[in-house]
C-alpha cells in the first residue's frame, strides 16, 4: 500500500509566499501513469492534476484548472474550496487545507476527507495484473460486476471478459455515516456482503434527496438473515440537484454516487443479474492466485455434484456443515430427508449450468454459489435455480446454506 502523507507545501512566487497543507500520495507518480478508465471524464482526474500542479509550485495553472472544473460542475463544493485556498494563498500563508473563514469545523473536515478519498482512490487504482478476490466465477449473462470499497470510498466496475474480471471504471462514493458492516435496522451502517440490484426506482417515485434514480439491493440476503442481520432499504442512489457529492460517511447505509456517476454506472447494471459486492477493504489477487482459488472451488462443487449423482448418500452429506440450514431445516432433518429419498433411486443425473462463484467479503472464508440445476432420476425430473453458501471449516469447504431461488 502506498504511504499516504500530509505534506506542507510552500511556494515562493514572485508576488507573495504561499503555503498550503495538501493531501498527496508519496509514490503516486505523474498522473499520466494512472490506468485509464471510462470514468476519467469526471472530476477526480482533474483534482489529481491540480494537486500535481500545486506540488510543482504551479499555483496559477492549478487555479485555471480549478476554475475550469467549477465551470463544468458549478455545484462541486470541494472545487470551490480549493479555488478559495488558491486565491487566498496569493495574499497570505495558509495554515491548513480549507481556509474558509467562519466555516463549521465539521464541514471543513468533510471536505478534507472527500479530497483525500478522491485523490487516494484515483491514484491507487488497481494494476492490470491483479483482480478482486471476490469475482471467482461470473455467469455468462453477468456482463458486469460492481465492487464497492467502503474503506476507500470507491466503487469499481468490472467487465466479464470470458470469465476474467477486467477493469472498466471507478467512482467516488459515500457510505453510511457510521461506517460499514451493518447488523441491524437504524444503525446507519452500510452492509458488507454479496448482493444484486433488484430493480430501479425512477425519479417520479423518489424525492429530490435521492437524485435521478435509485437501485435497491437485496439486503438482507439469505446469509444476512441466517446470521441475524436485519434492516432494509439499502440502495445505490444519487444526490439532490443542488449537490454534486456527499462526504465519505453521510448516508443512512446506502451507497451514494454523484448523479452523473450514477447515470454512467446505470448503463451497465442488469436488474436481477449484476452482482454488487460491498467490502470494507478489497482483497486483491494476482491472476495466478485468482486462477488457483477459482479452480479449487470449482473442483469442490464438482465433487459435490458427482457424489450426489453416485447415490452414496453419506459421501454426499459429508459436503454439508454441522451448522447447515435450509430455511428452518437443520442438517439432521435435511440428512434424514436425503436418506429417505435416496432409497427409492436406481439412478440419478445432476447437471450444473450457469455457475456463479462469488467470494463473500469479511473475516470468514465464505463463497456464494449460484447455478441452474438439471435433476433427473428414475422417478423425478426438474430444473431449479439454486443458491448455496460454502464456508471453509478446518481446511475443508462445507455447505452452510442451500435454497431454491
């Protein structure tokens, strides 16, 4: 991780001495070296250039860029604050970033945190040879996936490139005012887990507070309910018309984007299909390690399928954890049902199609597995869409939840 520091910057120009405390990445390098994405048309690339100009003592260039940014985004309050600092620096030394007179201290801190989050997020984009650990296997119809990093106040968009996640874009986001890892209704936290967009709410169904549109997520999901988490109304949404962006921690649990960023993101979202994975700090893997973990988990799933097909019910049940639940059904009840059913089978065929394997963020090793199941036997045939959660217990992957969607 690049070391982030606050640098005291002093520029001696031929008119006056100017000092400003800025947020800067010590190893970020020139902005031109940053990996390109479709989101580069937004303000973060320009803010990075402005900070680069300030670091090189080019305050007039920085001021021109800032004024151009304000022309593009008139309600971008952070840009107005930077402009004020640059103008003030012409006549007096600056003691800190954000020198607006009589401004509430809390509001200035919000701006500082937003500036830091935008600069860190933009300059610390993932390299091309690493991928998020969570996207182990995307279904063919999942064209894109969304990864939210609450720790970095950043949302990443990845394309399904023949099974391999490929970086497309990233945007600044706001999260719950109390941080991440939601557990209960009203805790003002953003949930951590694997979710999907369930619909879209148009502006006529929303107040101005939520922007142009909102995309509800399926929180709480099956795992959340199993682990006792509750609450509702977690959305991806925008901001009021008079606001460009909100501070990094400002919502009641939702993930909030600038309206223009939500407009851009919405073109990639598939209702009921696109995974939205929210993590409090993303785990990254090299492509080799990603492939190794992906192959290992797919092998476990294949072993489960083959053992079911073999009609060796004890080998099949060995894939299930002692804490397994299927709705209100315990492992004992599940095992009894499977043993009873298997006695009437002379042959079984099980097919697994459209497999999705998404690792759940958090301290525990968990993956969410979704697939279309083609089942046939001597006395029954059906097709079902299934979801399982697998957890690593004592070095072995075990199923802790299974249900039909």
